[in-house]
């Protein structure tokens, strides 16, 4: 029988060799590998939630257009168009607020991935942060990003704020002198539209996302 030969690096058979250092210069430990797995799982869960919220946010656009169409048909065939037109602003506000909530969560998840999860994952893997989750920042660059964000802002305001404002104006044009109760309702709707519009503007993010 042939004698057992020494393993690689002069160690006995079946003995693992020394861990090779990672490109960042540090050697991963079993604890860091476990941490990497945990962070990768967290990344996958957050990306799944982000994708679901993006889909829900985008579907709200189609839902809003459908509501506009149904409301327009109902108003056009009614003799109480001046009163019914005030039903659309609350719908716009609710859909717009839901759209904004999803959009803010999408942005918050992306910001967390870039500023918190990426440095932790890079540290656990022993590599430079620029080598981890690079796409989370890379897709935010480009010369058209800022103009695209302002265009999206205009679309959001035209989709949720402008129709509500026009409906209140149309109410007074059709009604002339409004009833006191409807005047209060109109004022409340205008205030809500102003709040929603302000939140939409403040939520706009034009940064390039190149956090360290």
C-alpha cells in the first residue's frame, strides 16, 4: 500500500489549507461568511418588496385613469354634474397619497441598500464597497436623470393634483353660487390637494446616489 501523501501546503490529508485573502486584503472568517449570507438574504427580501411596491405604484396610474373615465361618464349623464364633480378630488387624493407612499418606500429601500447594506456587506466580504451592489448606484447616473425626474414630477402632479383642482374650479363654474356645505367641502379638497402636491414635490430625489 502506498503511503498517504501530504496534502496541499504540506498539511495532512483532508486538512484544509489556509484561507486565501480576499481582494480587499482581509481573510474571511466563518462568522463573516455567515454574516454575508444573512445580508444577501436581507438584500433579496428588500429587492422583492421594492419590486412589489414598484408594480403597485405603477398600477395606480392605470387605476387613476380608469376612475377618471368612469367619473366623466357618470357626470356627463347626470343633471347634478356640479355636485358630482366634487367626488373626483377625494379619489385623486387617496390614489395620489397611496402612490406617494409606495414611491417613498421604493426610494427608502434603495437608499438603505446603497448607504447601509452595501458597506456592511463589503466589510463582511472583505472587499471595497464599490465592488458590491454597484448597480444600485450605477443606474442612477446619466445626463438625463435630472430632467427625467422633473418630467416625472410634472406627470405625477398632472395625474393626481391637477384633475382635483380642475374639478373644484368646474364645480363653481357649473354651480355659480355654491351652497355653504359644498363650499366647505371644496375648501377642504383644495387644502388636501395643496398638501399632496407639496409632499409630491418634496419627495422628488434628484441625487445621483453615489454614496460611499
